[in-house]
């Protein structure tokens, strides 16, 4: 389930405050930090972004 585009416009990475890129159509669904230093990927569960640093996937 995709995240509403108007919501993505106002969300930011909790760790570094960079904008998030919508990857909710990917598998797994996630919002990815666009910051060059951070790059965390936050899961999207049932169309709801889980913006907790402890739940985020670290870049490979």
C-alpha cells in the first residue's frame, strides 16, 4: 500500500532530517533517507511509515 504523496512531502529522516524517498512500491516497502551520510531505510507497514531509527535498515 503506497504512502500518500502529501505525507511524504512533510516527512524527514529522524536521524539526520534529510528528505525521504518513497520506495513504498518496492519489496519490502520502505522510505529511504536521501542524506549522503545516513541512507537509512524505514519500513512501511500497512501504508504507515515506521520512522523509528531502531526499526530502520542500514545501507548495505
